[in-house]
């Protein structure tokens, strides 16, 4: 995928940023309003629908520049958590698009139009699912209150710099890092980037309060917010000049920590259970961050001294690290050990399937996956796993059938289209390869490459009147997508 992403060169990237910026250069009319509803005065400059379109355009530019994590299990877990929180929040438009960035920094962000980004590094700092949820609930509150649109109304003269900074600062935090990136920027750009996502104290307190309400309504431990805040504050004090990215855009003060504690102390004391799935997902995030399985193996071995449930998560991490090193005897032994402890744990079963697939025991892997799909026919991770097993077993048409269903249920997921293009190529469907690639390029904002792929397919299907009409319509749609970006 990295080879395809590099096709989006620097010149086209700058053009796309410029087109995105066009949406925010219109006059702003309103002052800040406390707790606005969608359609209030803050909508006079950027309506909720335009925010949605802007967010999707922004995401295309952002995706082309960062290392996105495509782990189906991790993505599915975060989507479920976000959906759970959003359903109990004040967010009215719940068309949320998640992007997971493989980066060790403590960061999460919300972009106008329902874009929520999570760095895998957030799993390093959150000790429980509730702490992770407290950060996401805070970001959802920023979306529900449309804090970015309200700030644009206030900044008027600086709104272009602010929007440019929004894209540039998040790209830097997910790639070279803030210190390396800042050195090469002008003072004006640096100022814009520093303020791009820097919310006011009032915005932060409002997001804290509403995020806390969302946590309570979702049945999650509200005290996790204060514990996460305290951990962040401690981290910032020891971070010297390299402040974590999340704290650059969400300045944290002792007053906010105290305020959160006071609100929580007024609540009735309850017992909350710790979701073990979080710790397994945390293990997957750490393996992605470490990249080298030897490093992750050493990390999890050091965690084996834990006598609690987290020890099983460490064993899971050791098993996955050994699998990456192709030590299948050790892998299978550890997975079997875990399955004896928790025979119904889906992640253990999927790890076993992955091990079978890597050992080329495709028939067994397929049978076990199909058995699990009987209980959850719409499972994104299971269907992606089955498509991969079919592909490895050279059952290309079966793999394509699964991926075709996934492109319908997950049309905005670039990884689905990327895998579909590969499968179609192996099955000999060259026009289908070009059509799948065109959708992939559209999702990452490389419109010229998308157009090329559509034209290649059109030439091959010139005698197929119906398909040619569909391609012509898609070309018109592509023109409209580009025009919409220019005229948001």
C-alpha cells in the first residue's frame, strides 16, 4: 500500500490542501454561543452538512500522508466503542468515520464532519477501556458542540491559517513528530499549527463536562476521566519541551483535573467491571507500534509477572509475537493454553485461525472461520480473515465474493478496495482491478490516478455497453467530487 500512497506527490498534496481551504474563506457572522444546537448561529458560516463534506475531503488528504493501521480487530473494537459513546452523547449527526494511525504518540482528535482519529499510542497510556473511552468521549463532545466552527467564527482573519494548521499539525504528529516538523516551518505556519486544534479553556471545560455525562450514560466509570487527566498532567510535567500531541491541542490545567474530580465525587459510588477485551486490543496496538516482533516479544515477556487478568493479555502478546516470528509450535501452545482458560474468547479463536493460515492449513482455517460466522454473519474482522484465507488458498473467486460484500457494507474503507484489487488481479479480472483501484485512489484523494484507472477499465470494456455507461457515470461523479471540494 505504501507504494500506492507515494504516488500522491507533494505538488498534488498542496493543491488539495488549497481546495480544502476554500471552504472556510467566507465571512463569519456570529459570536460564541453557549451549548449551541445544530443549525444555530455558528452554522451561518459552515453548516453541519458542509462540515460533513469538509471532513470527508480533509480525510482524503490526511490518509495519503500517514501510516494508517488497518488491523480489522482493532478497528472493529474502536468503532464499537465510539458508537456506544456517540449514542449516549449530544451528537446529532452520528455519521462518524474512524481513522486509526499507527504512531506511538499519545493523541486523538476530532475533525469537523464526524472524523475521529486515534493514535495507537493512546493504548500505551490508557490503563483501562474506561480511560480510553474518556478521551474519545471528550472528542465526541467537541464534535457535538461544533467547537471548531465556533472558533473559526471568532478567528475570522486567521481562519485560513487555522485550517491549514489543522491538516499540517496532525500530519506532523503522525509522521515526523512535532519537534522535527516545526523546525522546517515559518513562524506564521508554526503559529497557525499551534492554534489549529487548540481549544479555548471554555471549550475544554465544556467537552470535559459533556464527555463525563456521556461516560455516565454509557455505563462507563466516570472516575477514569480524572485518572486519565492526572496521568496526562504528570506526563506533561516530566515531558520537558516535548509535550504529548494531545496536550498541545487540549491544554490541561490542574483546575480541569480538580473540576473533573469534584464532579465525579458528587456521583453515587458504583462498581464497574474492567473490559478484558481492551487489554487484548492493547496488546495488538503495542505489536503494531513496536513493528519488530523481537521488541514486542521482550515487552510482553516483561509483563508476564502480572498475576491478574492482564497476564493473559501478556501471554496473548507473546503468542502473536511468536507467530510473527513464525515460531508456530510456541504460538499454538500458548493459544491453546489461553483457550482452556477462556474457551469462548473470540480473539483467541481468531489468533488460532491466523496461525493455521500462516502454516498453510487453509481447510482448517476456513472451517473454523465459517463456524464462527454462523453466530455473527456481519462481522468485519471474521469476513476479512476469511477473504485472506481464501486468497492464500488460491480460492480467488471465493475471496472476491467476500470482499464484494465488504465493499457494500464498508464502502469508505480503503483497505477493502485495495485487497479487492489484488484478488481481482489474481483471478484475471483486469477491468475489475482498475475499477477497484479507482475507488481506492478516490478514498485517499489521488483523483488523477482514480481517473486513469477508470479510463483503463473503460477501454477494456468498450464493447460492454452497460458497464461502459456505469464507468462514464463514475467519471462524472468523480468530477462532481472534485467540484464539490472546490465549492464547499
